[in-house]
C-alpha cells in the first residue's frame, strides 16, 4: 500500500495500565512536531486507537480489520494481560500477514510485567530465508528480541511520567531516524526555546523588577493571611473528618449493641444482619469496631467446629399459623392467612401453594371470604428415634438442674433406617366444608369428599384417628317450589380417612335438645369401633354412645367432679389401648388442677382417680408406656402440658414425678421404649427416659440434645432436621448442623478419641496432641485403652506418633526454642506404682531424650510455663519452682540439688512468675517465719529482694505475681492493690489502689509497659495504669457455670487468669482456666473475639486451637480478618434468603 490513512495503529488491552498508556501515547504522537528536515512539511500524524475512532461504529471487528490494513505502523502495548486477548493477537497476525509474516514496522511499548510474559510470542521471532544441506532454499524461524520503549514502574503515575520521554523511542522509527539522534535534537530544540523565552522576557523583567519589589511586600502579607485562612480551614476539615469518623464509630457500636441484644433474645438471623450493618459494605470507608467483629463472629459460630443454624428460609406472605414436616419428612407443609404451602424439605423450594381462590378449592357461596383449613396427619409416636453420645467413649458430662436433676450433655439424634420421617398426609376443607385429602409430600389430591346433598349448612369439621367428621343441619326442600329450607335434624358424617367415602351418617339430634345448644355444649371426643364419645359440658358428663340404625344410643356416662363456681373447665377423653382416660382441667383464681381418671373399657367404673396441680389445656398430651417395651417395673402414664411433665403409675394412678419447666413446650413426641422428647420455646431440646425417674432420685436426669439460637413458637423434627418459626413471623427456617468451613480437624486415625491439645508452637505449625486408642469392639476394659503422644503438623495435617511415649499420660508439655518439646509424662505400672518421666522431644526427628536428675511433678493440674530455652513448673506441693532446660539440666529456685520435702525457704501457695532466666516468687522462710518477694536469676543465682514488708502484717498476702516487662515486676496484693517493682534493684516504683473499680478484684494480667488489667467479680476487666483506674473497662461473657465459678472464686484462684501475645501487636489473648479466651484489642480496650473451648494459640501466626469435647474433636481455626467475617456472613445470609436479600421480612 503506497499511502496509509493512519501513521500507526495502537493495539492494546482494555485494562489498566494498558488503556491509559494507549490514550496518552496517541495524544503525544498526534501532537508531536518533528524537527525540521526529519519529516514532510506540515505532516501531522493520525494515530488509530479504537475508542477514539470507532465510538459510533456498528461493526467493530470489520472496522478494526480495515484500520489495521490502513496503518503504516503497528504499536503494541505489551503486558501479560495482552497475551490473554485473542482479538489483540489477531491484530498482530493480520499486520504481519501484510508485511510478509515479519515484524517489520511493529513497535512495542512495555507497560507491565517481565518481557518474557509481556511480549506476544509472534513478536519474539521472524522468518528468514536460508539454504539447507541439500542446497535448497527454506524459510526458518529466527528468535529476535523486540526493541521496545519501556515505561514499567511501581505506580501508574510513575509509568505515565516515563512515557513523556519514552514516546520518542516510538516516534523515531515513525520518522525513520535513530532515537539518540532524535533525543539530542529535542534537547537542543528545548534549550533554544528556553533562550528565546529568556531573551524576550529579560527586558520586561528589568522594567517590572521595581514593581515586583514593591508588590512583593503586599503579596507576602496577603499570602500570610491566605496561609492563616488555609490553616484554619485545614484544622476545621480535620475536626469535621474526626467528627464524622467518631459518628461512624458510634453508629457501628450502636448497631453492634443492637445485634448483641437480638442474639440474647434468640433472634439469630436479625442479629447477624444487624452486625453486618455495623461492618463496612463494599467500598465503604467505614471504621471497623471490635464490638461488630465480636458480635458477628459469635453469632456465626466462627470459633466452633459446628452448630445447628437455619440453613433454608421459608418465606410466607403473612404470619405462619401452623407448620410441620409432612410426607414422612419429604416436605414441609405450612399455613398462613393466604393459603397452604408445600416446601421441599431438602432444597427449601416452594413446590406449590393452595389458596382459597384456586379453582376447585374456591367457593361460589362464600366468594372472597372463603377460607381453607388444614388438618395435619401427625403421629406423636416416634418409636425408632434413637440418640447417642457425641463425646468420646466413656465420657459422661452433665450439668445439675433444679428441674431435671442431672442434665447430660453431648447427645444428639442418631438417625437410622428405623427412624420414620415425620408426618403423613393432610386434610383440607373450605368454607363449604368440601373436603380433600392431599399427599403430604407433594400436595397432590388423593380424594375429595363433596358436601352432602342432604345438608342445608355445615357447622363444623373435626377428626379422629380413623375418621374426618362433619356435622351439618338437615335440609328440607319444598316440592312445589324446589326451595331449600333448614331442617330440624343434626347429622354427623363419618368419612373414612383412607378412602374418603362416607361410611356412616348418624342422626345426633336425639342426644341433646336444641340445635344451638348441641354445638355449644356437645364436644366430640373420639370414635372407636362403633362407640362415639361426647363431652356434655352442660351436664358435666363424659358420655359413650353406640351407633345403631344411624342413631346414637347411650352406652355409659360419667359425671365429672364438682367444680367451684366461676372456675374455667375443660375436659378431654383419650383411649389408651382399650382404656378411656378422662382428664378434667379446672382453673380457679389462677390455681390449676387436673383430675385424671382411668376408666374400665366400658367407661362404667373408675380404676383410679388422681389430682395433679397442672394446667391441662388444649395441646396437652398423654402417653402410655408399657413396661414390656420400656423394661421398667411398672406401666407409666405420661402427662405433658405446655409447662409440665408428669409421670403416674398406670396401675394405681400414683403420681411419680411432676417436672415444672421455666418455658413453654412447643413440640413433644414419645417413644414406646420410654422416652419423652420435647423442645422448649427458649430453644432447648431435651429427652427424658421415664426409667430415670422411677426409684432413687439420684438417677433423675434428662438428656440435652440441642440448643437453638432462634426463637421458637413452632417446631417440628424429622430425621436430623428441624423446621422452626416464631410467633407472628412470616419466615420459617429449616435448621440442621452446619460444620465450620474454617475448622481444620485433627485426625490421628480410626478408633482414636479423647483428643487433647497440650501445647501449640509459637508459629502455629505444630501442636502436641494426646489421644486414646480404643479397641474395635464394644466390649473392652480400661486396660485395653492405649494412650498416644502425637506431634501434629498443620502444614500437612499429619499426626506423628511418638512411639517411646506410647502408653504414657501427659501431665504437661510445652514447646521450647521452636523445635523442642519438654513433656512431663507418667505411667501406672501393674503394681500400681507410678513411673514419672521428663522427656525432651526433638520435633523434626521425633527423637526422645529422658531428663536425668532430681525432679518430681504433680500428676494432675500441672502448669508448665515456657520462657526462653526452658520450662518452669512448681513442685513439692507448689513450694518449689523447678526449671528444665533443653539441654536436660535441672535447677531449682531454692538452690537445692535435690527436692527437699522439708525446705527452709519455700514458695507460698505456688505464687510465682517467670521471664527468661528469672523468676519472681512469693516466699516464706521457715527459720525466722519471714515472708517476702524476690527475683531469682537461674543463670547466675542472684537473688534480689523486693522492697515491700510482708512480715509485719500476717493478714497481707500476695495473690499473684506478674512481669509487666523485662524490668518491672507486679504483685497483686490481698489489700486490693498492685505494687510495681524494679526487677533489677527491688525498688518500689508504684503502688496502685484497685478501689477505683468499685468491685472485688479476682486477678490481674499485664497489658504493656504502662498498663495492666484487673478482673473483678462483676466479670469486667478494668484497665489500670500507674495512676489507677483509667476509666475504661470491658465485659467478659461467660457461660452460666463459669459465671458462678468466678462469683464463688476468691483471689486464691488468681492464677486462673493469664494473658498471651497475639500476632497483632494491638491485641492480646486473655485466658481463663486454660479453656476460655478472648482476643482483646488493647488500643481500644474492647473484646474483639470470644473463643469457647480454647486450647491454645500461636503468638506468631493467626491460629487458634480448640477442643470440642462434646463432639470428640480438636483442631484449629484462623483468627479471622474482618473481611473474612463479612464475606462469610453475607454468603450465609444470601444463601438463606437469596442473592441481594438483606432483610428478614
């Protein structure tokens, strides 16, 4: 092509920095004026860049192809991303085709990445003609290195600055000249331009110099004023920015507090959503407050191995009125004011919805006021439901309850093939009393029972085990006119539940005078075989009738007990086996009484009658437990109301036990094997075995199966899943166990249980794990159990078994010097003597070296502390402090070579603290009965007594010692003060009163060189410095048992509280009793994370190890970054409600 439309075509990727480089390069080249004699006169280059040339094109691919063909040069903007675009590479291919498949007229600009990754492969070779050995001319590929302008830099700004010069490397070939020549000409041209400007202005400068001098003073004064104003504006802006930031923090803290309240009120999902509001959204410049991290991590169970949470949401149009698993658990069926819903129990998807206006379900007579009513077919007999312990074999954990006796925890549903799914089919009738039976799993119609042609109007529909019963008023038709008139008879239709056929129509008019009175006073109780049971609340009688010739004949009756005038009475009959059991409930002056009568089969004689003080209202249930199935000594009658569980001897009516609960029962079922299973409105699910309440009261106990974090007014269980809803809520949840995706479980192999994390290395790579191997059989003794010592590596998840320590029990173990472990282990011999070992384990090799010398240690509750290249622990009933180094040497605080039972100087109550080679101890000297505090240097034997007199005050004691830093020792004293000493000289630096907390202090931990924290009985941690209370405190959340434990503790338990550094310099771990920890932001003095089941934490890696004893698991969890919390919570909420949904409405 002799003439080109474009001087060059810029080929680039539409990404940064490629795109900005292409745009700026186009402007530089098009505005460039070449030096004289280097270009045709008045030549102005036109450069093609698709964005500027093709903004309105309708066929980009064809236009770009034409532009490539119309361009003299091709400029390639090279980056690793460029090579990923097939369109960019096609531009190169087409240009090379036009130039004999060579790189002729192709210029490169390197903007990003190393050349090997950035240059397209096509530009790294060219084709050349050569002659082979046979003398034939062939074409071969020859590697070349593209000449390129290079503007790579650390920032986009620096890269664009380089382009201001480097573009000349691209302009040079466009002009057909050398870059150095062009560059030098440009420098000379710039210099000449500056001389002209200087010459032109020098005269003018002479004229205005005098003016400038005069005006300079004025300008200077003006500038000072402007600067002052600018400083004021800057200060105001900073104040505004700080105020805005403070408001954002205050708002986030308020939202986090709301989240906490919702969580405590069992509103888990709203709590999570509120906590998410407290965190920054995408791109939002919002500060992250520890309160929000704390709330969100706790609500999401981020430091648990697993928890039961809502997994699927079922959103209704209005408030849910009833809900249950149906179709053997395949579906969930629910009803609200707008209709009946069928949900898939696996996916939560709505299968279908039936409304009162849908086709066959509608009513011409009632129109828009038509209403559908559902009757669920649910069997309360859940025989086949089993439970098992989730803890390690042989582990039995229980809490003491004033209601149940012992409450055994760590139990769950053990779903087996024997366990039937919940629910059968359901029955639906409309305002016309037209009746349908629907498949509980699919909602498909099984049968339909039309209203009787003999009915003038229907009054009610109810159900028994075998029948759906409809009551209607008879119809008379005037022959002459065909007009229907109400008759005088009341008819009862018995519709077979299986077939939908009317098996009997009974005239019940004769059993009560007056049609209106019948429906007010006669309540159908049951129909068994040919006997119909009614409760006549006018005569206070339970009456049995026989169906004969489509009428009812009285068979027997029972007059109920007299009741006080003004009391509220209800009565109910249950057929248990062949026995009618009648329960009469009376409420008078807020006093409850339920009279229970077991009748003979004909309901003529009472076998027994018992009164119990419970409120047996609608929804209450009775179960009969046969001793042949429960293996108990007696048959038992279980009576369950909304707040009580009672057990009676079925043979004589004697009350065995009544359990009165603190909250309502929302779901209850039973197993014929003697179990009553129930869920409370507070979210706890329990199982009681009636055998636990027969006989010795020490056997009284229940099993705690579950604890929900959501409010529950409706609950249904089926094969490991729950569907729950709160009162007046339009959202139900299908809940089941969710495993924490971030939890890394430790697995040492089959039949290994009782995992225990003894120690964690500072880098978090290794952990000492002890566990027990159980035989692969159900029948074993303790002698069959084998204890193991493992070194767990988090990099590959493997457990290395230390064979030499197999069979030993570990009292304590700690990592020392990064790759060593010092462990105290023991083994009970056949003669019941105890063999004790101090072992040093090399982590990489697993080699074990025994420590020789005089030592002893406690078998249980031993506390080993790592410091420097050693471990320290108290021995000789906490009177001696022993040091073990990694080289196997042993030394003692007393200076003795061997442990002396009768020490002259001894540590009081084990109160000591270590730092490096030094230990500070609270001691007493038995020779003169003096007491004191001293720093002992194990390296050189130096003793420094601290300047504090304890001898003259027998009531004064040291509760705890701690190292504030390497040079300062702190002493928590029994007189509610902390004394701080110079560790080198023993000089008293400060004495701080703890009275400013206004609480009883329990323990103290150091924060940094200037601060320490005090735990008080109110469960708050108070920040202190040398001046006293700083005014800042934080609340530590404990479980109820832990709260009681602390409230009952005195300062003798001060050692239970310790602190540990974390990878974040602004945070530290506060640990109570080695198994409960909080990550505290010490800058803000706020709790960031709460960690239950704490086992250990790395100080140089964001890892926390936990021991989930209840699920027989141990493992580690990351210390979450805020964005991890946000992403996990959002993903959870979106999964629950759908993408983009943020509210529970």
